[in-house]
C-alpha cells in the first residue's frame, strides 16, 4: 500500500514551484515549465477557502489542494505574499472526534486549526 505523507505533498509542491522557472526540475517531474505554471494556476483557483486561506488577509493568493475524509480534514498549499511565494504548508488532521468536550464538531475545530496555523506562519514570515 502506498501512503502519501504531508512531507511528500510539500515536496511535490516545491518541485512544481521550482519547475516553473527551471526546465530541468520540470523535466524531473515529467513536465514542462508551462505545465508546472498551469498546475499552480489551477491550484490557485481553488474555491474552498475555509482551511489554509481562512485566516489570511483578503486577497492573499494560495495555490492549494484540500482533502477530506470521514475523520480528517487536510490542506496543502503555497502561500504567497503578493506574487512571491512566501512558504509551503501541509496540514493533515486525522482521527478527529465527532465532537470536542465543548460541543464543537471535530471537523470544525480541524478547519479552524488549519487556518490558525497558516496565519501564524504567515505572520512570522511576511516581515523577513
């Protein structure tokens, strides 16, 4: 059985990003610079904004892919500052309880956590 880890997805996003400017990296992916750019463009068109982008300033570009299972909420993406990639973040949750002790649904707590983690990283990195 093949299991994809958050680190695998983060590495893939990094290679796609590098492939937009380096034909050798794109070729390593079996792709071209143009197709790598198209891939990032498609990821940036994601309409679901309740995870990584949810706590970011309005209009922040995020090229990301969400994932949802019975007991997990996930998101992985490239977060931009203007047109410049700022960081790559993958957040996977698993074994979510149906409900937390305070009554908050587990899936709601997970998507809020993903947004808060992303905002913490954004605030820490945007002034460097």
